[in-house]
């Protein structure tokens, strides 16, 4: 079965740039999206189709794709960005989520 | 504005069948391209996609759970129902329904979720 691999945790200092990766076989041939989930809350879509940002999502969130790896970048990270982040794609007939990355803003 | 809300039992016994209902507003499941999916999240763990139903009644299931899952829709009531048979304690999780963005494999927005505990 298809898998997406994310680092379990990433730490960043306030104001710095955080990067969270998501790797999967031939991911560059699919679309990836990203969700943010804060404790006790439902996931929120923050990036779709690799690089697009839904309305209302701050510009500091951006997505990119290179080869088999999608990357979520948070520029000028704020304390409010501390959350779990999940990548997601579609393979054959099923939806696949990554294992999630806990972003800690130190 | 699209909203979704999950409802159903919060406690089920092992071997029982779970029936969850997703009631939504702000879109129609008869509109081309639209879908509603179910995703679950065990406590402290990652998101796990379960099932998806499309506007044309096409259905997709997580392969490992396909034999236990059934997803149906009632377009007139703006509802999607998920049933999962033979519940086990490992199925304890928060269950979310979510709006599939038309023609994209992306979910936005999500419901608030319902925590289902499987215990005798």
C-alpha cells in the first residue's frame, strides 16, 4: 500500500522558517495537500495541489514539490503555528495521509 | 458556508456495529464533483482515511477495512452515513466527516468530529 513519510517532529524558533517534508513514491506525479491540526481541533486545509493556499490562510504558509518530496514551509513562524501537520495525497482509489509532524515553536 | 457535523453513539461494545451520520449544509451531494469522506484519528495518533462517497454514488473504501465499512448518502436529507461492523477496542477514535473539494482529492472543511469509544 502507498505510504507518505513525514518526520515525527520539527522544532523552530519564533520568527524563523520551519520546513516539514513529506515523501512518497512518485509523489511528484500526484498532488499533495497539507492540513494543520491544533490540539482538540479538527484539521484545517492550508495547502492544496502542492502549492496553492486557500483563502484565509496566511501567506507565511507555502508549499513546494521536488521529485518525490513535498515540503510545507512556514516563514516567520509564530507561536500560534505550533500544531500537528499532515500531508495527504491520492493513490489509485484511496486517500493517503502521512504520519503527521508535530511542530514545536521554542 | 459549508458545515458538517457528525452524530452517533459515543460508546459501543466490541463486536457491535457502529453507525455514524454526517449532516451537512452549504452544498449538495447531487452536484457534479462533490463528495463526502470519513476520516478517523485514534487518540494521540495520525489521521486515517476510511471512505468516500461521490455525487454519482461511486464509493471508495480503505482497503484494509473494506469488508467492514459501508458508506451511503441521502441527498434529500443532506446526510452521509458510515457503518462499521464488528467494532474492536482498536477502533476507538475520533471520527470526522469532511467535504471533498470538487474534482480534487482534498478535504475542506471538516466536521468537529465525534469520539467513539469501544469498550465492554
